[in-house]
C-alpha cells in the first residue's frame, strides 16, 4: 500500500538556485525526449521509454553530468505516462513544455537507503549540497519510494510516496451508524443520520478569496506579458490560488475524516455536473464547488479505513421522493430549483428540500448495503 504526504519545505538561497536549475533540466529532458520520440515514430520505428532513454544517454552533453541521472530518467517516465494517458483518452497529446507556463517540478526515486534520507527535520537528496529544512515530520512510518520537489507561488513543496505494509494504519472502531449526504451550492452538504441533520457550510473566507482572485485576474489581463509588473501580478495571483487550494483541502480533509470516523455506511448522490454546467445560473457556482474532490476523498478514505461508500444511481429521484411515504412527484408536479420546501400531496409531509433528499439517500444506502 502506498501513501502520499505533501509538505512545505524551506530551502536556503543556495538550494533555491539548485532547484531552479533542476526545474530547467527536467523541462529540457522532457522536451528532448519528446522530440526523439517523434523522430523515431516518423522513421517508422516503434518508440518506447527504454529506447528513447538509451538514445538520450548515448548523446548526453558534458554539462549534464552535474545533474542526477534519476531526474533524467523520471522525466522520460513522465513522457511515457503522458502518452499512455493520451491513448486511454484521459489526457491530451504530449506537448513541448514552455519555460513560462510549465509546472516547475522534478522527481527523485529511491535506489538504496542513502538515496533519499531524513535526519531530524532535514531532507537529504542526491547531488544537493545541504539538507532541506522540512516544516513538519512525516506522518507515516514506511519506506520512502519517491520525492517530488515542486514550486508554487514562490513556495517550495516536497511530496513523498511512502510504501507501507497492509494493516499498518490504525483501524477504526465500528459505529453501526449510517448516513445520506445531499450536496448543494448554498449549503455544501446536508448529512442525515438516524437522529440529526448536519448542515455543513462552505468556509466563509472562500467567498472573499474568490472575489480577490477575479480582481487580480482582471488586473493581470491588462499587463504586458513581457514586463516585470506582469510577473509580480502573476505571483500575487498564484498566492491567492494557493490560499484557496489550502483552505479547500483543509476543510474537506477535516469533514471527510469526521464522516469516516462517525459512519460505517455512507451514501452520496451522483450528480451530472456536465449537464448542470449548461445552466447559466449555476455554471459559475459549480466551477467553485468542491463536489468532485469531496467524493474522491471519501472514496480513498473509505477504502483505507474499511467504510462502505455507496454512490446512488444518477437517476434516483432523491429530491422528488417523499421520505415519509415514498410518493414520487411526476410531470407537472415536479419540484423546481426555486422550490426550497418539499410538500407531499399524498401524506401531507412538509420538509426542507435538502433534508428530504438526504433522508432518501440514507434509506437508499441502507437498502443497497
């Protein structure tokens, strides 16, 4: 089992210069590998990552000897993954990386115990003159397989891939509780269990950060791309994006961890986001919604901790069904987006729209489980 752990690091000025060199060298290796791959294909050969790597190693420049060969190899592996993703129709066709737009990162793989090591609060990597100061200790005890160094908004991060034995994570206690979760745009989630409704609101700071992001985007669009003011404004915008990312992840991590600890069976709705984006009144808010990340986090944590996560059928009418008698509204009687209270014509039940949907999802999950 593999666990990922990402943290901020604090390199000194010498290490920052080394990082910038490795960012450029990784981009150079990727572009050179892509060019070789295309030439091999045009020549009628069948290119592979190993064949491209051997060609590039045979034609290495003298100045490349100052860099770790692992970075060279991992850049070619990234190209190979990009091609595989394209043929699986998951990603787009690999393109040459731009110095201005490309993500700044490079990766080291573990070859032996001395390749990647941690002593105290310092991370030691091959060909690096000093240990890199870490802002926190590793949360997992295992073998470090990979480390990726990246830069975002003038901050540096280290992402670890740690190999752990199965069953090494602490097991959770069974609670015999189950819940249904209805997602929304005003209230992020309504969680219904046997006794209570939990209204989970979006973080209040997000609204101000979204407004600041839009403001800086407008200012950036008026700057000359080749000017220093453009770079300064771009860094400011990147910092806002990073603040949004950190706030979203922190909120979702805490919420999903609480759900995983509290409930054994969890049922969430399956939303047709592509279809919903066609509605102009919802598209702007949907782009800022956290539905996809929330579901992915729940899926990952439920597998790790042994919970049962149930995705309700996309066409399950959780909003149109009465949670008391099971009556389903049809044709002209269906609820609109503007209707916030559910009223059952058959039994007279009157309930908040989202609360009613969450109860139906809870009952659906229990029936499936």
